[in-house]
C-alpha cells in the first residue's frame, strides 16, 4: 500500500447522504456473492443505521428458495427430454430469479423496519442482468449497484423507476468518463460512483488482465484524484465511494484523506455472524496472510482475487478447455462454457456455492487483501459499534447529538414534507 503523504484532518463527521437516504457513518456495506450478502446481513446493517446491500448472484439456487429450485430441476429434465424449449426454460429461470429477488428485498426491509435503505448489487456480466434489475425495481429496492463490466445502459433499463439510486462500479477516470458520456443520452448521471482498487479488491477485479491489476491509474490514490478533477471540470457533483478494504477507523481516515465522499466495507462483514459464508470460510479469512492470496483469470473473463487454499483450484487443475453445453448460460462470457484455455476451467457459481452455509465445504473463497487485518468474527452490531465508538471518541463528537443527528428515510421524509 502506497504511503499517503498528507492526510485530511477531520473536524466533523461527514454524513453519507444519497437523496433521502442517510447512513450513520459515511460507510456503505459491500455486497458479496454467492449467498453471503443476503437479507440477514443487509437487513441488520440497515437496521443499525447504515446502507445494506444485497447480492442477486445465482439467487434461485439459494436453499431458502427450495420450492423454485425443485421446480427448475424438474423443468430442466423436461427440457433435456425435449418437452420444453431452451427459451421456455430461460423464462422459468427469470421468473424464479424475480420472485427470489423480491423476497430478499422484502425480508431485508422487514428487518430494517422499512426505515433504512437497501441497495442491490447486480452483476452486469450476468446474462439475465436486465431481468434481475427490473425485478429489484419492482420489489421496491432503493438503489442498484452495478459492476463486473460496464453498465452502459443501466439508466435505460431503469427508466420507468427514476427514483432508484444508480451506482456504477469503476476503477479509473477513463471508465468514469465513458460511463458519464454514455449516460448523458439518457439524461442521467450516476448518483454516486464506486471506485474499486484492483490491487486490493475482492473477487472479480476491474482490470482487463492480471498484468493490469496494479496499474497506476487504478490505484485509489490516483483514481480518486483524477476522477474528482474530471468531475470538477465537467461541473458534476457526484460523490465518490472508495472501495479500499476497510477494516478500522484508521483505514477510513486514510481513504477520506483522498477526498473520497464515503467508503465501502466488505470483508469485515464477511467475517460476521450474520454473513452466510461457511464457518470454514470465515475461519480462513481471519487466519489468512498475504501469502495465502493470489489473482487468477476467472472464467468470467476478469482477474479475480481468492485464497489459495480454496478447494476449487485443486479440483480444476487437470480440466482441459473445451466447448461445453450450458443450459442456464448464467454469464454473457464464460471461459468454461466457451473453452477459453487462458481462463479458469470452472463453473464459478457452483464453486462459490460450495463456500457458504448449507453446502458441502471446500469451494472458491474470494477475498480482499485487507483480510489479513481481521482476526475475529463479530455480529453486525458489534462491528458497527466499534466504528461508531471510534468516530465519537477520536472526532470528539457528542454522542447524544450524534444519535439524534442521523435518522432513517421515513423520518427524513416526514421532516421535509
């Protein structure tokens, strides 16, 4: 990690605000799929005053939606026997996804007492991203976060839902310029931009190839400054959310010193009791070292960071690249399906599923480099209290005033009429 020479001194606590949505600290919960950022994690994060984020990856395969999984297995057999067409099977998948997404949002909002924001992350590399985005919109989601390739037509997809927050995940000013220009034709600008640093980030990385993971322009110290300069020149007021692998208050200080508006918290929530990661996965995170991590080329066509001890890599080492028949076609680009030998020969969704609760252990374990600074499994409330207590103490904030200052969405709407 490059040394930041001068850090911005905080005299007051910055408020996270997107439209009517507030967060008790300038922190957004990061999403983690498959099955990790579920209604239980996102709902509890929102309940305690931050913005919770759901993941929708492979959602119809989740064990909580057993009815739909059972029906899809039956329909899949009928498709293989020729009883239904592939197009009809795809329609069934989209219907199952839509139902499950709406249920996830409902459960998360119920936990949050319908008073705090719930966002959803939808992987743009997924074949059915449009259907998932629309399902989330119809399910009363508050915001859509979109990454893993460039969400160039996100405003077009959501045009019937203008009140939903739209946040793209990018890695450099180059991509920021492209997304701003592409969205102009929809008369829409991002409500915030997440800048992810591929040299530190979790899972799929916003870099074209492994050799580009440490490129200077995507290092957060560079990308934030260049993006702010560009936005200022365009007279655009768009908040920057920095994804840097936050674990402590000191991490937030270093990130906010770059003049980012907010930060994103990921791996710390993976090692929480509300996370649906397998217990062995959580233990691997809190026991990890720098030597335990590496970057490989995912079958999705992007570099990805994972733990070396993931059982996946031992299983796939002798698998040869060849064109395969894939019924669900969950990814637009898939090196496993399409026989791309330079990409990992695995079904990534199946491998990620093996690293969560209710599943046979020993799957693919994504990670941030910041995992080396996590040494315990805490509840969401404990994690959030640790950060809030640090802010209150170090920023010399009166706790009573702090508790009264931040309020939920419904309280804000009531006060503003």
